[in-house]
């Protein structure tokens, strides 16, 4: 579709708009794998982070901190974080501070609905008779641990797939600059957050490996070339006709109402699977 290719070209030509100005190393392999495939274009990603976010107060001492959506990030880490780094960042607090762990998130623009379904719930099986490749259920994002993943279809047919997880953490630590919990409890929270980060890294690795497997049979099979569907259907009809001949000879049943219904189209089956999918 022309609109998709225009959006993809514009997106890939655009400079990285994130505050960091570059891909997170933990998400880079997945992003490059998808952008290297024709029907996909990533629009945003984060490999996961541990954040000390302050809201309702001034910025940290010396103007430190990253401002985002009316809050200040006193600290951000995209990997496991030592207690000393968190405690040092808390000393800058002048408002309400929350410790947050946010897992991996990825948004992917897809050319067609079945391309988005491939990332969430489907991959294609091995080619059948005539080269036709039927879809079969197979979870990529969900089985990798990203159970809050899903698909949205916007105005103009813009299809967006999101990879999300639910293993977040958000705990208030201070109010108006005053620490409300003990240092021992903060140490416990950091331990929990680091465990979540380690699990997050394992899930990204599983997702990447599952993507590589799912995209192999899908390469070049997003839509069968003209003539393949026609090649496959006569094979099905001939087999059905051979099975039906003994019955027609015995009962002399006329063709028509008693004939087997045609198999559902690929589009109908894909939409049915999409409608049944609740993540």
C-alpha cells in the first residue's frame, strides 16, 4: 500500500526524536530486524528502565534531572541499578518522588492486518500444495511474556501493533522532599526492580528469537503471488470430486445443495482470529 511505504520512508529518514538520541542497546536488535523487513516499521521503543520520577516540585539541585510531562527524572537506568545510585539521586528530591520500573515497549507500523497478527498471534506454516501458505496460530509477543500486546487500526487504515508487558513497579518514596520510607525498604525495592529488569531482558531475548523464527517462513509470503491461490484451489476440488464419485454412483445424488461448502477465504479466517484475540 502506497500510504504505508510513504510513512515508512518518512519514519526511517527522520532523526531519532528521543531524549537519548539513539536506540537503547537492549532493543536495537529487535528494531533492526523488523525495519529490515518490508511490511514493518518501528515507530518507538524502549528496552525497559528504572526511573526516579519527581512531580510537583522544582528540579533537582543544580538543575539536574530530565524533564518529561511535567515531572523530573532524577535518575534513569536501562539496566540493573545499585542502591548507592538511587540513594544519591534521592538526595536531590524537593517534591514527591516515585520509584518506577517500566518494561520493554515497542510500537510497530504494519502494512497489512495479517502482518500485525504475525507479531502477536500468528505465523505461517510450511508451504502446502501449490505453494499456498496457510496461517496457523502461534504466539510471538504473548508467549515471550509480553501479554499486554495488541493491535489497533486507526483512521485511513493505519495498522499499529504494540508489544507491552504488565510486570511494572511504581512505589512512592518521598513527599515534598521528605523521605517516607526506610533505607532498608528502598534496598528491598531496588532488589525487586532489578529482578524485574533481569526478567525483562530475558523476555526481550525470547521475543527476538521467536521473531527470527516467525519471520523466516513469512519472508516473501505476506501475500501469495498471483496464480498461487488458483493453483491450490483446483487441487482441492479434484480431491473432493474423487471422494464424492462413489457416493454419486451409489445414490445418483445431483450436484449442488449436497456439495461440500467451499473453504473460508484467508481474509475471513484471519479476521476471525483477530476478533477472537483478547490480550
